[in-house]
C-alpha cells in the first residue's frame, strides 16, 4: 500500500510508476473514491457531533421537566441521515481499500524501464563456467541414472510437478538446509520456522492477493492459505505492532516448505525438479529503518553471493526491469546460477526491497522514544536457497565422466565427509 499523501498531493508520481511498470490501473477511480471518502468522513463526523449535542439537549430538557419532543424529532431525522451516510461511507471505503490494496509499489530510480525480462540489466558475473571433456547430461538423466528422483510415482500419487527425492539426494538436500541455516546464523540472523499456513489478512499484507490467487493453494472452507514462501509468514509476524527503534534491523532466516501452483514453461522444463509445486527454502527477511533499507538490500544480496561462491556455483546478478519484477517490490535483484545441462543461467535467488509497502498493509511501525510519533519501517526479502534448484545446479555442474556427482567441498562435512554421489 502506498502512502495516501502521495495519492492526495502528487498523484503524478503514481501515474509515472504505472506507466513505467506498464500496468493497467484505474487511478482516477482511486483518486475519486479517496476524495469521496474524505468528504463523507467530514460529513459523518459533523452529524455525529450534532447527534451528540442533541442527546445532551434532550437530557437537559428532561431533567428540567421540559418538552423535548421537537428535539427528539430532530434526533430521529439526524439518526436516519447518519445511517445512510455511514452506509454510503462503508461502500466507498470498500472501493477505496480494494483499489489501494491492488496498486503496485513505487519504483526505485535505479530500476531499468522495460516491458519484460529483455530490459533486465546484468550487474556482474562470478565464477568460471565448467567445461567437460565428455558428453554431459541434464539433471533429469543424472537423477534417473543414479536413482535419486522418482517422478513417475510422484505423478501417480500427486500429479505433475511433484517428486520423490531418494537416497543420497535426500541427504544432499538436508545438507544444503543445515549449511544454509548455519551460514545465516553466523551472520546474526534469527532462525524462524513459521506456520506453513496463514490467514487471508496476513497474506494480503504481504502480497497483492488478487494477483497471487492463481499461484497459492487455498484450504477449502477455512481462512487459510499454504505459504508460497516463508517471507509471507515472516512479514506478518509483527503485524499491528510498534517495534522499538533500538531493535532495528530485525534479521530473520525462515526455513519452510513452499507450495505454489507453478505454471511455467512446458516441455523439458516441466520435467525434473527445477519448476515444481513443492520445495524447501531458506529465506532472508529484514525489518529496517527507512534510511538503511538500501544498505540492507545490498547486504542481503552480498550474503547470497557469498553463499554461492562457497558452493562454487557460477552465477550472474541481474537487476530486474519494471516489467519483470513483482508489483510489491520497488527494486529486485535476481541471482541466476549456471546450469551446465541446460547451457544457461537460471534464476535461483530473488532479492527485493519493498520499502514501506508491506509495512503499511500490515500496520508495522517503529519509534525511538515513547513520546515520538511512530513511523512505518521498510521490509526486505531475499532467497538464500530454494533447494531443488540448487540440487539441479550441483547435479549438472559437478557431474563426472563416470556419471557420478561431486559434492561441493563445504557440504562434505554435512554428508559424513562423503565426496561423491
């Protein structure tokens, strides 16, 4: 949700943002509903004051033994008018809230303007793309040859884009999680295992629910949604709270399974474990002072880079364009890892600064002193690992001539000093 002052005082900023994002949004209707609701608030407040004054007058008349019938008649008329105004106000408030909750976030000035991923900007690359003196396989063939994944039986019991991890790939998956948690704990992140289901109010605080509806799983007949990422649960964790300024920044590392109705591409990309409905993920989430959020954004990105450098996985950093990044984010970096079997970089990390957009929706504020006004803080999020995608990269980049998989050095101690699968 955007600062209402911008809508009232400088709506051109929002028009420019919508144009940059290439988003079709009825801003005029939002402005009209905002103006109308402000007018109705004034009118209803005035009527309530009149009604309260009449109540006082009636009470005084009755105490004095005087006739209050004319005032009672006025009270009845005002009460009727107030009921109509309050009903009208509620309708306008609902329209305003619905529109205000679907308008995208502002865009950082450094974000490239464009309609899709073709306008994304490469920031830097790291690592050497592996070369092989033998014919390489993609992760689907590797996992089949080593009996590491069973897709057919998973499809039988759950449908497409589900999987059974098997044998040493289960251990490697858990090793990635344990290493990732240790990695962030050393950087003074508080470890969080959140609820795997959250209510709609919490979900709407973290995302534009109308856009996300097609991606998340809803629990029938209950006000609960399966989380698509622990970001949503961590964002809502401090909803309707006032945080002490001295405690900022709050840095959380969330570990959870994630559930998504992934659509994605068809063909080879639909097979395997790269794009799936369920996966394990470690997410960085930070509550920050507004003046520190840019620094925190770069710090989160640097932590993710350090992690992948320790795994020796080549990657590149992409700054997403206005047309490619999510509507909640003001600026997003993606880390794309090299996948040797696909001969391409593929996304493994999304790192975003959401400014005060989520904090306003979730009513999360901070202050330094109890006698000071509260302020909305900034929220930031970044993937550390989505394990299935990293497993794909490791299988493809670390494959050997005899069909084995070398285990990255930093993970070997988590695998009982095993060096290969």
